[in-house]
């Protein structure tokens, strides 16, 4: 953990001395360091304006994540494949001598949490204060040290874009406590579990573990939720070498008023599982499911059967995608991405909301993507579906045409070119430290 004066950090950033560290952390050489430099410089200035009495600070970062494979498989305890991305939440942080945490997130009111009180506060539900208190409480429950700090944070993870800005914030707070008070020795997987606990118990939102785990671990992460504990494996694959770009496009539709649509997917899948006396589809053999189609027809809805079929194919594909990357078979990986997108469209049916069938921006984005990509690259719905974003893997030679077409449809700045980030939550250090 490196604490330096704000002036020293600014000098290192402005001189380019930290460029190798930034490029190593973000895996974003093609983006260039100047933009990253500027973000940290602006954050340092924001911290200085909010907390002028603080002099020694550390720099922290936690990435957003993208779902690569396993669309709606986690709630049925299946396989998923996620990846950390170059969009992140960054923090300028200074330790305090007392047990008070103050966090000033850019554009939001100052949040203050007194660590003398670690129990949940009903009035804090669905606030950042709840997440901060919950993370500190869980650290304390696990026997880790906690303490106060002042932080100024700024986020490049767009809200509502399916890249999990909340998980990135949780991992950032956990990473700060880890490095300031525990010597950086807390395992990233533990930090992810702490973030999930804070969101479930203190914030009041039930969520799975994928978002926090990918943000904490970094790179491509394969997760099997089927055991007593999630089986987590980081996939060693250098995405920058395959001459493709990961693009996520916001299609201009909101997730508001879609809660029933999202809730219906796990409910219908669970209804099929219940026909076999199980609480999740991962407990049902795929061959038994297909043999039982005549009995299922009429007992549960046809859509529930189709969505269950999607689960069996999708959880298998997520596992195969990880294997393809491990074996360096990128064409095979892309073929699986295409199959995933087709299954989501036909069987999962999370491309548009049935109550508004004439409004289909996700389908329109997929149509335009397929028109440009042809037999190259791949595209699919991203995340929960019905609205929000699509994901595409775009070859070098088609990138400009792809971005131009997407932004002509959905507006300037709607198509985000991302890099797969090899590191999860981290304190910014000298380049040599990332080789450890």
C-alpha cells in the first residue's frame, strides 16, 4: 500500500511515470494512458477540495463487469462466465485516526458512517451508507481490522448499463479496508462475499455473487454455482491479442417497470425444477428434462419449458466458453457466443417485454449488429435483458463501421468500446508490484 502526498501523485501522473502501471492494471494499452491519467488527476483535485486537511493519500480502483456467458443461469445454480472491464470506480483515500468513514462520490451528497455502530440501520436501506456499514461489519465479523478513512470516488461505470456499478463500489470499499488496515492480505473472493453480504443484508437487495466476484478477481472468471460453495476459476486469456474489441451498446430503453418480467424468469424455471422435486434446474438432469416434456406440457406453461431448455443449453455453453478460452480457441468461443444470443432470443425470450411488443430496441440493435458483422465476430443480449444493453465482439476491421452504425441508431456515446481488465479491485502501485 503506497500513501503519498497529493503533489507527489500528481507529479507521477503528469510526468507519465505511472503510465506502465496504469496500462498493466487496466489492460488498456490501445486506449492510451492520457485519459486514465486525467481521471486520477481530476479525482485528486476533487479529494483536495473536499478534504483539504488530508495530505497523504492512496489511489484505488475496482472494475465493472460484463457477463460473457450464462444468461440467467446463476439463479438456477448453473455456470456463468464473466469478465472485468476497463470501466471502473476509482477512489482517492486517506486514513483517519478515528472510526469514521466519509465517502464523497462525485455528484452525490457526502456519506458518513460511524464504525462504532455496525448493526443494520433501517433508514439507510438502499443507500451507499448501508453498503459501507455492511462491508465494515462483515470485515469485523470475519476478524479483520477496520478503521476510518476519507474517500473521494468517481465512476466511469454507467448506471443501468448492466456493468454492475454497485458491485464495483462495494469491491472498492472492501479493497480500501483490505489495504489500509489488513496489509492487502484479504483474499479477493472474500472481498466479493463481503460485498454480496452488505448488499443482501444492509442495502436490502437480494443479488447473486457473480458481479462482486468478477470485480474483485479480475480478468475472465468462470463460476459454477452448483456446489456447496461457488467454484471459481480465473481464465488465463489475453483478449488484447485476438484483434477483436468488446463493445457494449446502450439501446436507450429503461429497466423501469420491468420487475415482473425479470422475476418471471427464475419463477418459471423454478416451477419446472419443482416438477422434479428440486429447487433449482441445476439439480435436474438435462436428459430427464427432455424425456419428461410430455408430462411437463400442460403442467407448467410452455414458456417455462422453453426457458428451462435455455438454462440447460446456456449453463453448458458457459462452461464450454471458458474451456475454449483456456485452449486458445477464440473462433470456437465466438461460435458459442452466437449460440447464446440465439438461445436467449428464441427460448429465454428476454429481448422485449410482451406487454409492449412494438418497442424492441434490443432486437433492433442485434439486427443492426448482425448486418454489420456478418459471419465475423458475435453479438448477444447483455445481462437481464428486455432493455438496457447488447454486447458484441467486433473484429478490428469492422470496429469503426460498427460504432458508427450503433451510434447512428442510439445516439452519440451509446456504443462503449471496452477492454478486458486483467486485475480486479486494486491499490495503484508501481508497475513492478503487479508482477507479484
